[in-house]
């Protein structure tokens, strides 16, 4: 249970200065503001922020529906507001959005060194479907590709087994 009410609303251009500052604070390879502007312009894009009871921004998520999957491109929570369930709330929101759009699964990449994020994803049912070598820069790092089946009515067509080349079978 969260101590303060958190709401999720669409990201706007007015949020981007704060988001850019958070990116620099939180990531070693931050997205530039232009990447968020581009994300706001994508068709099928889900770009949202989390706002606390005082109206202050405390997190954000960017995702995109592509074919039958929702791809989570970015998620962060401001350090002083962590471990209060805000990322869980943002992920619930994105997965619900994907289901409303008729997707079968959610897919994302994460640095293999990012233990807290990997714990968050695996705890909510994401499984490894591959590894992209040298995917991240600053510092160079492999990405784990994680997937969660959201709608298993088609489960015969898509399984989370990892093949020898690290791709979905
Ligand atoms: C990863 C991140 C988004 C989690 O945000 P958060 O709001 O603190 O996460 P939540 O409070 O919703 O936690 C959900 C679950 O994730 C896991 N988790 C989150 N932070 C964790 C940590 N530091 N260590 C271990 N597990 C952690 C836990 O299972 C947690 O559930 P619990 O608190 O009931 O144990 C946040 O740490 C962050 O912004 N990190 C920097 C940006 C980043 O790495 N983004 C992901 C890129 S792929």
C-alpha cells in the first residue's frame, strides 16, 4: 500500500525538463530530451508520468505497441520515491494498456547488471528470451531481453523457451 496517492497521467512537453534531469541523475547513458519528444510523436506510443499527492513528478514510462507486443522502452522513478510501488504501478498501467490494445505480450531490454530492475521484472512474471551482446554503451554492457505473456489465448504460437541462438522459439 502506498503512503501517498500516486496518479498516472499522459506525459506532456512541459514535463520534459524534469524528465531530462532525472535521466541524467538515474542513467549513465541518458536519453536526450529529443528522444522523449520523438517518443511523444510515435503512433501507438504510451508516454506517462507518475505524480504524487503534492503534484510533483516522481516517475515516468515510455512504451510502444508494435504488432502484437507492447515494448517498454524506458521506466524510472526518482530516487527519493523508490520502493513505494511506483514502478509496479507504472508497469501495471503499461500492461493494461497493452491488453486494451490487444497485444499478446510485453517485451523489454535491461542491462544485465541492473539487479533491482531485473528483480522487479522477474517478480512480475517476465522471463529471459535472449541476450543482446554489447547493446548498451557508457559503460558497454549486454542487454537481457525479457518477455511476459499478457494474453495466453495464443500460447501455442508463442512460447518463452530460449533457443540456442537466444531467440524465441
Ligand atoms: C527499477 C526502478 C524503476 C524501480 O522503481 P521503484 O518504484 O522503486 O519500484 P517498486 O517500488 O515498484 O518495486 C517493485 C519491486 O521491484 C523490486 N525492486 C525494486 N527496487 C529494488 C531494489 N533496489 N532491490 C531489489 N529489488 C527491487 C522489488 O521486487 C519490488 O517489490 P517490493 O518493494 O515489494 O520488494 C527504480 O529503481 C529506478 O528508477 N531505477 C533506475 C532506472 C532503471 O534502472 N530503470 C529500468 C531500466 S530497464
